[in-house]
C-alpha cells in the first residue's frame, strides 16, 4: 500500500506562489490516480485537483487557471503548483488517491495566505 508525505506549505502573501510536493512510497504509485485535497478551519475537506495515471488533469472551479497538478512517476511524487494565491486558499493541503482511501490520509501541509 502507498504511504504519502506532503510538504512545501508555508506562509505566503496574497498573489504569491507555493509548490506542494507529495512523496509516495510503494512500487504501485504510477497506477493510481492522485488528488490534492484541502481542508480549511470549520469546513469539510474538498477536492482541489486530480491527475490520472495517464496525466489527465481536472481542477475545482475555485482554483482553475491558478493551480497546476503534475506527477513524476520516476520520483513517486505528485506536485501542486499554486499561483495567485488568495486568502480563501488558506487550508491544510493533503494528497491521496482519487477516489481517496481513508487509511492513506497523511498529516498534510499548512498553507497560510496572509499579508
């Protein structure tokens, strides 16, 4: 089973950029469709972006045109490039398979957007 570790979060000003990484263990990573999810305080976790094993991508309307998901199967890593960040993007960001597997949620990485 794949295990996931997110990194790359931090504090950024509105309009800034961050690149999140999700490192996966396990030899079966490349066959999984993967997703980035986020959870803001007091809100339910939501799906932000997905990428298939064939690198097809989809995005939530709220991030379309600003976020880019990608994957490097040789490095067993999924990325989320986030540009033009807004205060409403502030959340803990998680990666998981898509659909998600409940036992694979990691600690996430905090993204704070504030001036």
